[in-house]
């Protein structure tokens, strides 16, 4: 669909780069832009003359829609639509984002979150229709459609039902996370703005891991993670095992985006639970952006993460292949207060991934050391194999008498406790 990008700002110059990228991410062709610097007009958002200019541009370029990088009220949307050529739609920033989310939602959870966001978007508009139509005593006033109080109630009921269903899904996912922890896995989450390179980084962190091993350990693990250069590639979550001796699962999550309203963030809150409940968060930042853009995104990301997250956060400066070393050093210095000890990598080129893996090892909770002396037997060998899968084994010794196996390892406290319980259940257990 051919679209015109429009944006109004109170002061300064309007940047339409991100909204144009969003439009293209939705599959639209941007055929023109229009901006204005002035206070908001209550009826048209733009000034009257600029609205007429917009209509002429739509007609001249054969555009089918106008996408505003602003939040439009229902009456502004209607009034602007009246100025445009027939059949030309008016979309605001959030309607466009919901369109993209709808295109990318593949899992049941993602689809429910999109539906929830759409209902939250629609609710105030339904309330406005009813309120205005009642006040004017004219159903359908200003073309907003017949008012029906039951529609508001229907929307609220649907919102409540979807929230209940999402809560059930989240309980299941939380149970799965706890099972993974009990199996010895540390959980690492990738967070950051969309298009920062999180999916590409996930592929690098898991690059040496056999996919069949992933699928055997956990049927829900995705074998691949998309890494295309487009916004909102990852709407759900993708989890893979990291290429580390220590059992670590890394989860890629939906990217943040600037200026999202509270109702939209709230709709996707359950996706962020993968971040809030992780043992470590890697906050991925595009190092090729300006210092100002990086600072703004770091501040917003920290506000979001520190709201509920208790895990340590490591900032990852990604896309170093696009930045000269001197420029990277300057950005590091300028952002030192927000990212005091970042790790700089190029996920696209695979540069310095080993340094990031080492940092992950350092930041994760300390392992507890254990030494088990076990009776020789088939069940013992099964336990030794289990320890290899769920811990970092330092030594396995088979004394000359052939009656014992001594296993020295380090693991999460939960794994150590499980190993002791399993050892106690072996035939003729030998105390450590």
C-alpha cells in the first residue's frame, strides 16, 4: 500500500526516519512525507492549511493512506479523513504498530497479546463515540457510527477474558522456567530496542550448539532465531542453549520501541516476564547510533527493566563493525554513567563473542561445589551422565578397587541438592 508519512512537533524539526521504517516493516511503500512544527490543532492535529496540503500530496502521489507519527484522537482521525481523497485511510503510530504486531504474531500467546492491545486501543474510542453521540443526541454523529453502550461492556469483558488466558499461559511458562532451573540451567534474557541485533546475537551465542541437543533437552526450544534487518522480527520469545560448558539458556524477547503508550506496553507485559525472571539480562544497544539516541534508549530501557527486574544487567554495545574504534571509545566514555562496564561486540561478524560468553559466566550466580562418592553400578553411571548434563564436572575418578566412582563438580544449588537425593537412592550408597 502506498502511504504518506506525516508528523507534527511542537518545536524543532520532525524526524520521520523511525516511522518510515515502521511503515516499511508493515509492508507499505512510502511515497511522500509531510511535517509541521506548531502546537496541536484540536480538530485536525495539523493546521488547516497544512491539512489541505496533505490532501493535495495524497492525491498527487496516489497514496492510499496517511500514517501519522503522532497519537490521534478519534475526532481528529475523522476530520482528517474528511479532507483526504475518497478511500484514503488515516492511521496513527499506534495503529501501525498493532498492524505490524498482528502480522508477526505466530504463537497463541502473541496473538492474544495483539488482540488485547487492539481492544485497549479501541476502548477509549468506543467510549468517545458513546459519549459524544449521547451529548449531541444524534447516533452516528460526525460519522463515528451508531453508539451502543453494550460495545464498551463487550470490549471490557473481552479484555478481562484475554488477561485471564494470558495469566494461565504465563503460569505454565513460569513452571517451565522453574523446571529448567531445577535441571541446572541458568536463564539469560536478551533485552533492548527493536533492530539492535538481539536475534543475530542469539545465533552467535548458540552457534556451536547442536540443534538436536536443544530439541532433546526441551521440546519448546526453537532451532533457529530470525535475524533479519527489520523491525519487530521477534514478537514472541526464542530460547536456545548457549555455547558454554555451563548449562545456560538464552532467550530473545520482543524489542522495545520509543514512545509506546502504557496500554500497549501493558498488553505485552507477559512477554517481558522472560526478562524480569532471568538470572542475567543482556541489554543490547546499537553502537552505530548517535550518543543522544543511545542515551535516550538506555534511560528508557533501564526504567523498564529496573521496575521489576532484580537480576544483574550487562550492556552489550553491538554492531561495532559499523563504528570506528575511536568513535566507539568516545561513545563508551559518554555513556559510562549508564553503561559503566559494557561489552562491545559485532553479532553480525562474530567479533568478541568469546568475551561476552566469559562475562556471562562471571555475572551468573556462583556455583556450589560438590564431591560425591558413589557405588559402582548402572544406576551410578546414569547419575554420572546426568551430572555431566546439568553441572560443570571437574573430575571423575574410578578407584582401583572398582567398587566406587568419585565425581567432583560445581552446579547451581538446586542441582547439587538433586544430585545428593539421587545419590542417596542408589543401592548401597556411600557417604561423601
